[in-house]
C-alpha cells in the first residue's frame, strides 16, 4: 500500500476561494505526503504533485467517471475528498469494491445543499457514516453537520494561516499611494451579497476623525458595480470630511500583503445567511498575522476566528449602526488597536499553523 494520501477535489489553487486555499495550504504543509487529483480542465499549477483526470461526462450521472478515479488510487493510504457530494459518493462506491478508505471535508455550503432534498440528505449521511474520517472547518460547521448526520463525530480542523513576514508599513503605504496620516480600514472578500460590503459602506458614512479615513476593499465578484454605485451614493449624502472608498479587483498575493501591512483596521461584516453561512473566515487570520484588529459579525464560524474583546470586536450581523460604533471606537483609540492587533498576531502565530493542521490530519488518518 502507498503510504501517501490522495486529495481528489473540485476546488484548488490558483483558485482563491476558501476551500481551494484551505486544501492548497494543507497539501503544502504535507511536504509531499499528499498528492492532488483535479479535473482535466484545471489548467494552472498549484501546490504539490498534481494529477489531472476526467471527472465528469455528459450522460447522467455526470459524476460517474469519479468512481474510476477513486478506484485508480485503491492502493493509497487514504483518499481525501473535498465535497461529500458527488466525490464522496464516488469514493463510497469505490470503497465497496475494494477501494481505499476515504475521508471527507465538510465546509458548510455542502451540508446546506444536501439538506434541500430527502435523497441528498440520506446520501450525504450514508457517505459520512462510512468514511474513515469526517472533518469540518469549524465548530459552527460541526453543529450544522450534527443536524444532518447526528451519529458522525467529526474532527474539527479549522484553517491555519501561512506564516510569513509582511512588508514594512511605510514601504507598503508608499507602494499603494496611501499617505502616512491616513487611517485605513481594509476589507478582503469575494463581492457577493452575504459578505456585507454594502453594510461596511453604509457604516463608513458617519465615521469621523481628525485624520483622513480610507476604506480599501480588495476583491471582485457580481456585486462590484452595484457596490460602486452605493459608494458614490453614500459619498453624496456624507457631511464634513467623509471617508474615501476604493476597490482593488486584481490584487496578487504581493499586493494583498502590502495592503494588510498598510492598514490599521480589518473589517468584514458578513451577513447572517442561513443558506450560505460563513464557515470560518480565513481572511481574519491573515489580518491577525499582519497585526490588525478585526471588526466582524457574530455569525457562523466567525467568532472562532475573531475573539471578541481580545483580537477584535464582534457586532450583530446586518447592523450598520453597531458596525459604525465599533469602527469609530478603534479609530479613536490607537492603544486599543495596537493591543488587539498584537494579541491577534500572537494567536495566529501560536494556534494556527498549517503544520499543526497537517499533523492532526495525519494522526487521525493513521488511527
């Protein structure tokens, strides 16, 4: 038997979504301990040894080629699948016919999609029941899992953060054209409704300081144009020295790190959406590692990423006034900003390394 694990996934870097980044970082931390299988249409390279296979076909069931992919790796120590449906279904079928044991990663949305029909709920529960290992990305996701598969006891493996040094603040500000006296509130997100960028823009209208305030939003998505219109609308109704807001839609990793280094506060006020809950929020850890305090909403797995009163401030979701109050508090209190940011950095460095996540996964795999 091959002593390496195999990851079979539909999402992988250079895609920038949370699932893709989670898996890419886990593979990178394995240092060759896990190969990666992606669909043949996945053209770009990501971390680790990547193999490409035909995962889908035109005829129903479209995912049937995945069973052959799983059988191909029958001699592997374990197959990790990124989506219970449909990859987990294929892994279960392959296992019945002598395939390798499999593990599944539940990240929230997959659980909610499975809950929409009796057939999918049964299949989801069946796949998880027969898995060697079931993992969730947060305690909040584990609670969701219990509602669908109450007999399954998952390993909670929250995301880590890539440990690294950030650029010097002055250099980062020069690169981004940010004046030394500006207060910068940074948000990083895919621009979709539940990320709450509209709430941030509304909250920003009313912030005040003797120093200029800049709202810097990094991300792209279907809400970009409507958010730009909202930004202009909020600006037209503002009084006095209003905060400025700008969008950066094509930031690479280097520019993203510069943006963290140049900022004073991180804010991502995700909305309370029962159909698409925030499973954790890896960007909060990125901000913490850069020494930024976070203002976030108490929903989903966010309180596991941001500790209220210790590494940031949590407010109720969908509440622009509460968000404005929290942001204003940090704008006015530089010692508090520094204290929360320092605590967040220590926590990110101590408790959220990917090497620890890989070791926990490896130990569970070998039991």
